[in-house]
C-alpha cells in the first residue's frame, strides 16, 4: 500500500469513533485485500477498549484481511452489534464463507454476546449461510435480537440451513435457561420459496418472540404462506408483517387472516403484490373490523381485488383511530361506464357479439359486487356498485386510499 493511501486511510479512520461504543467504517469504500491493507483498521479495533458496535458496510474485505480483522476481534468480549452488510463487493463467492468463518470464530473466541447481526446485500448463497452456521448456533448468538439477511441469495438450501441453525440455537440457549428471543428477522429477495419459508416457519413458531418479519420477494406461494401464517400466530408481539410480492392467493390470505385474529399488536401489514384476491381482502377486512386495534398501515395494492372488495376494506379501515395509510392501488374497477355498450354503433355482426359478451360480463361482475357490498352491510345506488349510500367519512388520522384501474 502506498504511503499516501495509508495516510488517507488513517485520516478516515480518525473520524470513525461515533459514540456508544461504535466504531464505523461505513461507506469508506476501503479495498482490503490482505493483512497489510487492513493494518490501520486492525490497529483502531485493537485500541478501542469498549468496542460494542462495528460497522463495515460499503467496503470490500478479502480472506486475508478478514483473518487479520478477526484476530483483532478475539479480545472484544463487549461487542454486541455487527453491521456487516455489503462488504464483499467484487469478491469471489468461494471466498466469502472462509472470511465469514474467520470473523465468526473470533466472535466465539472472544465470548461476544451479539444482539444485532446484519449481513444484508452480500450475495453469498447457501455456502455463505454455512459460513455463519456455527456462529448462529453458538452462545454468541443466544442473545441475538436482530438478524438481517436481506438480498443474500440464500435460496431454498440456505433457508433450510438457516432454519436449522436457529432451531439449534434456541435448543441450546433454552437448555441454559435463557432461550433465544429474536425480535427482528429480515430476509427479503432470497428465493426461499415454499421449502425455505416452511423451514423457517418452524423456527419462528418455536421462538414465539418476533416483533418484525420482513420476507418480500421470495417466490413463496400459498403452501409456504400457510406455514408462515401458522408460525406468526405463535408470535403475539408482532408489530410489522411484510410479505410484499409473494403469491398468497385465496388459500394463503385466508390463513393469514386467521392468524391476524390472534395478533393485537400489529401496526404495519404489507401484503402488496401478493394476489390476495377479493375473497382474501374481504376476510382481512373482517379481521380489521373485529381486531387489529392499533394498525397504522395496510398495503393490499395490486392484489387482483375488485372495486367492491376494496370498498369493504376501506370502510373497515375508517374506524381505526391510528390508521394512517391504506394502499389499494391497482384495484380492478367494475363501473358500468367501463362496460358501456352505447358508445357508437358496431361495425359488423362480429363486433356486435363482442359488445354483447362484454355487457354480459360486466352485468355479472356488477351483480357480484353488489352482493359483496350487501353481505358486508353496505348499500349502493342502482346504477353503480361503487356509489355508497352509507357515508364514508374522513378523520384527521384516516387517509382514504387512492385506487387506480
């Protein structure tokens, strides 16, 4: 490393002490290939007597550099929070598990008791999960409260390994009288699919301590959603539930609705882009009317919900004093104006048949919408199922949804 580079690194590191026992190298863009390039950083770690949090985000760490950093961490028994997202950019995927094992072994040797482990945005795949497997099972993670593994490419295999590690951690910590109580779990964009999600559901059900679960964009359909719903039911302190952009369909949504009946502390529900469908939305509206007393945000956008079902959800949300956002974008409109058969003469007999079919479809859709509204105690004008006779009021807390076709 050139002397100018070392001087620049030393200057940057001199500004990394941010209080509360935190040493931060976040976003410095350091390229740490070997022990020499990590020399100044290692010295800073060694000299920080009360190190409780270490931020390495936004740098790139090679195997030799990781081993040097690990050596410095072996004496840091007070370390609790490891923010290590996005720190392997440009590295071979085969390097990452080795680097993670070195760092994990150091934490175990030090006797650290972690509360936060963030390895998001590291594309390490199933092998990367193997790299932290022993750490997750160890006493260093018995105290873990937040596990962030967003966008790591774990896949089904990685999800299963992770689930088994968490189950083993819970077993070992319970045997010592202090069971694992994970509160925040973040694992979006990992291609977990049904098998990975179902495996993790077993761990979630066992712990029963979750407050936030974020698992968007994981290719999970109703089978995996049903397993997760069963697990969520066993976590009564849940506040945030984010399964955006998975595929619930009717079966999965009904299972989630049943689970939500048992969760009174929910503040945020994000089921956007989940194909909850109209029947699922109505089931969720029923839960909303009967429970969820402190709900603030509800996202059911782009879920193949009809206009009538969206109105049922909106009406149920009106009586929630804490409600701030109801997102129903992407709702299907069924207004007769979209189905009009008097907008010009048909050009030929074939078009005339098409017009008749369209009109019949719209009549059937409108009849279904009227039936939905009637079943939910909402009356309509004769001409349009969307024109509510019962008043829809707006309070200073409630924000009515904008719906687009």
